[in-house]
C-alpha cells in the first residue's frame, strides 16, 4: 500500500511532490526481526573468529589473559561504551549529512537508537549513516589492537569489535532494503525503521 506523507526537511531542497513508497518498521515485521536476530548470532560467531584471529596475529594477544573482578568491570564498561559509541557514530554521520540527530532508548527492545525523524537523506547518504559504525569502529578497533599489541586490551577490543559488528546487522539489512530504490530516493530514519520517499512524477 502506498502512503502519502510529507518530508519535513531533506538534504536537498525538495521540488515537487514526494510519495512514500516504503514504511519498514520492526513492529510490522516480527518474522524478519527473528531472522535478523539469528543472523546477528551467526555474524557474532564469524566476526568473533575473525577478530580473535586479528587479536592473536596483529595484536599479539598475551597467552594468558588475567580475568578477575576488575577485568569483568572493564569488560562491561567496554561493552556499554561500544553500544553508545555505535549510536554516536550514526548520529555523527547524520550530522555530516545536515540532520539533527536525536538519541534515545527503546525500552521494550532494550535498544539504543540515533534517529532524525522527518529528515530525508539521499539514498547514498543513508548508506553512509547506516554503515558508518560498522566500518568506522571496526577500523578503530583494529588500529587499537595494533597500537596496544601485547596487552590485555587487545582481547577487549576484539570483543567490542565483534559486538559492534553483530549489532550492525540491522543496519546492513536496512542498507540492503534501500539499495532496491534508485539513488534519487530519500530515506527517512526512524527509531524502529525507515521510510523511503520518491518523487511522484
Ligand atoms: Zn546501527
């Protein structure tokens, strides 16, 4: 079904009428959300193997990693920082594209988000917004492993990079959806989904 809904603002001056050609939201797609969770677990395992291998070879991971109470605390703090940083990078990319991001937490799904409702991103800019945390934070983690090689930090960086990558499954999923539309389409990001708009004529 086609819905008509105005774009409040966009990356370019909007000329003419735009119609909404897609409204994808998590609550309308419970089956896809379950698939996404299964995919996230598989990606977690694969990335876990990849980043562990980088930690061993590039990061010269010590053979024995001490893991007591302080390390548990540091690990939990690292995981929390990764989740927040992931959303912050989405927000930075949104800002780079002229939007004003808002941050929050979806209590029901226990999911942090960065969004800019009503703002139309060019399709390719939306891809940048969606993939910036995956690419940016993965590169930072690998650089960190190299700079801190030989220390316990390498293990934490590998874990955080794995969590960040598996958390980006939804971003990749949405990226693959918007790629079905031409690059002249505009994408509006919402807390729990996206809307795609195209010119009516
Ligand atoms: Zn994300």
